[in-house]
C-alpha cells in the first residue's frame, strides 16, 4: 500500500505523454491536496478529469510566478495542502516550480517530491552515449547569453543534455555543430512515451540535415557526447 504524504507542499510528477505512467502514489497525493498548482490549468485539468478528481486549480507559470509565490506560501502557512505539478514531468525541472519550493523552504515549510517521469532520463539512457556522468542544461536562453552558454560547453567532457522546442531544434543543432564540431556524436529524442516516439542518432551535422528535411514535431531532448 502506498504511504500517504504529510508534507504541506508536494511535488507531483505527471506523465510526459502516456497517462499510464501516473503512479498510485501521485494519484493519492493529488486526491489529498486542497489545491493543485499547475503550469497550465487546462492541461492539468484534463489529467485530473482522467483520474476522476475534482480539485481547485491555481495557475503558476513563467508570467505570474513571482507575484503568485507569496500567496501560495501564505496558504501553506494556513495549513492548506498544495500539490504542485508541471504540464508534464517533474515540477522544478525547466519550469518555475523551483521558485515555490525555494520560498517554502525559506519559510520553514516541509516539501516532498515524489519520484516519477522526467523526459531527459529515458532520452539519455537510449542515446547510446555515456550516461554515468552528464550535465543537464535544460533550455538554452533564446537570445541574450545563448552563444556564451554554448561556448562554455565546448570542452565539457561529460554528455550534454538539452531541451528544445520543435521551432528551434534545427537552429540548435546547427549552433551545436558550429561550436562543438559537426562530427560530435549526438542523439535527438522526441515524443517520448507517446505513439510517435522517435530517437535519431548520428553526428551533429547528420542530425541537423535530418531534421531540416523532416518537419519537426513534439518536444525534443538533445544529448551530445562530451569532448574526448
């Protein structure tokens, strides 16, 4: 039997695609919450509906995070139980959830994170690249500081893991090829756990050419071999 959680703030990982990946413990945490704080209430609303749960939803995203944190901490201090979810995967990984976690910790509020799905782990494991040591970069800055971050990775010996959208995947592969070298081994995964899941492996130059010829869809995880 799953052990009930007792922390006021619980981070609940949600499926990155296949809804069967929700855990019994995650379902229990959602059912016990007084409110569910979500990156996109429409996405999380559909998940709750799928699970047969009706819970108040509060929006918490990159455009309102700072003004929302204080109110959420006050609710936690009043004794409300909050479940924090992202659109998909584990809250706090490349989303604003860490701001609420930090504020709760600073206020002396207990925080618990349940184990569960996150996109970069399966992508890294199936990449065929060394995964005993790696560096997770998440999304690179879209403009300011992007080139600096890329150049900082030039001599990185560990496998590099990045997230990217379908709109910038070809651009990213071109930039990586330019900075790290076109022959650097890499792997690109998309639509993980979904019907059209795909992983393509090759050099950065080969991957750039491939996705230039195929309309990219879905969210992407890029793994690049470290400098040998």
